[in-house]
């Protein structure tokens, strides 16, 4: 029996709801699980009698070259990596959106965009490494470095949206009745462009997580023994030569799962925005 178009759309919508629910559960649940605990094994306590053990009922994800439990450290790393990526994205959004809104006209706006374009043309990881080397390591400096890297995306996206909406009738009407530039920018322009910014924020959080992992992999992020996915992958890479895959595989899977979840959430937000605009 052939399904009706309405039935297919309903089934697709149900699957989307399930996917988004799982994605939100992953993004929120992993850090919460790390905060709540308890772990089967202390993630910071090495065991000299359990070095490089494969997955087992005692050590679910095996142990690394220092005798530390990979499962406990993988979950513990989520407590730092995911909040850092979200915090850096929020900081980049708070800085980038106002600059993008007010860089739509005049020589000052053009000069700002030239600086932003030149900055955005540089390799992201290089900028982040230089920023961290200048500021020093630690979680807060990693947040600042990632925010510096991510802010130009919000500046360019917000400016493009503002330019597209500036000629709208409701914006012209607001200017005509004497609304201040700040009120026009936030209450009339950004209010109708926040959807694309929200999608970009979710994607930026996913990119930030990858950048954080790369920084920790290179040893310029959060200092050990605090577990991070990038540092765990770096430590586990040396074990791959001996066929001991678990130390690098499980933190990689966890990181990719969170990145995929951010992308699923971004896709759901984008679909929602499209449905609202179509309904109008």
C-alpha cells in the first residue's frame, strides 16, 4: 500500500523530532553526566597494574598508557570541552552581532569589514594558537581564543542580514517615525534576522569543539592532567602503532557524536525557520 504524502511528511517529522531529542540529550546529557557522576573509576587516578588494557567489564573503554580509565576520562572531558565550546560561541555572538549590525554603512563600517575580512582569511587554528600563546593556557584563555576566531563569522553574517533588511518597509517606517539607530538595529533588523544567527551559532559551537580538540591535541590548550578529548586522542595515537585502538577511538567517537548533534540541532532550527517563513 502506497503511503499518502501527508503520511510520509508526518513520519519524517516524527523522525526529525526523535533525532533532535537525541541530539539535545547528547549535548546536554554528557556534561551533566560528568558533573553528576560517580565514575566507575577515578578519571585522574592512574593504576600501574592496569596499563593499556583493552575494554573489559572492569574498564568499559579500556585504559590508556598511564593506566587511567578511558571511559571515565571520556565522560569527564565532556564537562570541560562542551561548555568551553558553548561559552566561546556565546562570547563570539555577543561581540560579533553588534559589530555586524552597525557596520552596514559609512566609511567606519567599511573599514571594520576590511579588517574582519582580512582576519577571516587567516587559518583558524593558527590564530587560536597565537592567541593562546600570547594569553597563556587554561580554560578561560581557550574560550577567549575561540571567541576571537568565531566573532568574524557573526559579524559578516549579521551585516549581510542587516543589509538585506535595511530596505524593508517596516525598517524605513521605523526610521521615519524617529526610532533611534540602536532600536532600529535590534528591535527591527536583528529581530527578523536572529534565526540565521542562531543557526550559525549552533554550527559555530560544533566548529569550536573541533578547534578545541585540535588545540589540546597539539598541547596548547588546557593543561594535563585535566582530561580533554584532544589530549586523549593525542595520547592514544601513540598506542595505535601497537594495535591498541581504544584509547584514541572512544574520545574521538564522543567528540564526533557531539559535533553531529550540534549539526542536527542546527538543521532543525533552519527547518523551523523555513516553515515559519513559508507560513507567512
